[in-house]
């Protein structure tokens, strides 16, 4: 399993890179000032960072208990990304509606748009992160494969 410091690096790098992409993109797509989208995304990113840390810790514990490893298959990565974004969608929608002064319906569309972006982004980011910083289980299994050949 990943260490707390590795989880912190993961969560912070995930959110910082996402903010650099989503603020200008959200401002252009929703025709809102960058500062308004910036506040929404920064508050959302802060909440998402806490959610990211807790969710990934709980997901890996459950995965290890159910499968005996934290190595993620393609199917598990899809479940991981969809369930992460679904939970976050429920938490963020009321804040977006309140802060931007828009209806819950409009906030739902905006939140869903951000969630779809983050769904694709999370899948790609987490895959690349595991390649650059392999989890301990993956390093052990790779070492075992190398030794048996």
C-alpha cells in the first residue's frame, strides 16, 4: 500500500495540474469570468483533495481485503474513477449553485461537465502516476517476474 506521503504527493499533484487545465477551459465553456470559475474550482479542488486522500485510502484497503493486492486492472480503474466522481458530484453541486447564484439544474450541468472532465483526467492521471510512481505491490510483483525468468 502507498505511504501517507506518497498519497499526499498524489493528491496535490492531481489537483494542481487539473486546476491549470480546468480554470481557463471552464471559463471559456461556461462564459463566466475566470475568477468565478477559479473560486469554484479551487474550493472544489480543496474538497476533492480531502475526498481523494480518504477515498483512495479506503478503496485500496477494500481492494487489498477483497483481492489480496492493490494493483488495479482496467476494470477496477474504471470502477475507481466512476465511484470517486459520483461521490464528489453529490457533494459539490449545492456549493456551485450557491456560489454562482445559479439553479440546481444549471449547477448539475456544470458539475456534471466538470465530473466528466475529471473522470477522464483521473483515469489518465492515475494510470500515469502508477507508471511513474509504482505502488509497492507492483514493484514486488515486477521483481518476482524478473527473478523467475
